[in-house]
């Protein structure tokens, strides 16, 4: 993609995100690890969803896999003090998707360590971003899908493997998953 073409892509994607969450707060670029294997210009962006919740999203992941173009989003509390860690988590997950994962709804990713110290959540689970309805899920200009990356405990992962994705979603709905509490206990 030409420099001009990629500038247009990133602007269109940001406009898509802003149509859902409002004005961009800021962007972040993770610089450690094999980030050179990610699409040129790949970064994460942070938006303020509401008074208590922010969202961090990938920007440019969908440029790296024409067969499975996706972008990712993750919600977190407004007062969270380590947003760079979430940028790292999204970058790790993006790298996995591009180098061997071809991730889709229902898939899980092992981050190798908890999302934050003291957390039981060391896995990410891809779900539809149903909190935002259909307005977020499809990116019309490049046919990408936006998936919600939900932090997952090992017990929840084992339950998903044994009982299936639908059963896990039922547990999350029934027990009121607090998706922005990274120190939460397992629901399974």
C-alpha cells in the first residue's frame, strides 16, 4: 500500500472508531519485540467510551492478513494506570494473528503471563463487540471485522474448551462479567 493509501486507511479507520466512541484520546506504539513483523504504521488508539470506561483498539492489523482482516478492541477502567500494558497485550495478540493464528470469534490467545500483576487473566478470548451493536463490528472500506478481546482466566478457558463458546457466553451473561475488572475472580 502506498504511503498516501495507508494514510487514507488510518484516517478512515480512526473515523470509524470515532463514530462509535467519539474523539480519539491518543495513540500508542509498542516498540519492543518483533513489531517489525506487523504492518507498517500499526499502532493502538485509546478512546473514552463513557465516564467509567475507556477502550483501546488496534489500528492497521487488518492490513497484514487479506484473508482474515481483523482489528481488536479491549475495554478498561478510566482510572487504569498502565495503558501501555494493554497496548502491549494488543500488539502481542496482533502478532500472533499474523504469524500463525488467523484468529476469529471464539478463539483464545495465551499471553504468557497475567494481563496485570495479581490477575488470574492470562488469556484473551475473542468475542463479537456486542456492547456496541452492529455499528462497530464491520469495517466497510476494507471488509475487516472488529473483535472484542476479553481477558480470560485459565478456569474459564478450560470451561470454554469443555462446554463450548456459547456456554461460556451464557456464564458471562448470567454472572454479570465485569469485563473491565482485571483482578476479578474466575466465573467458572
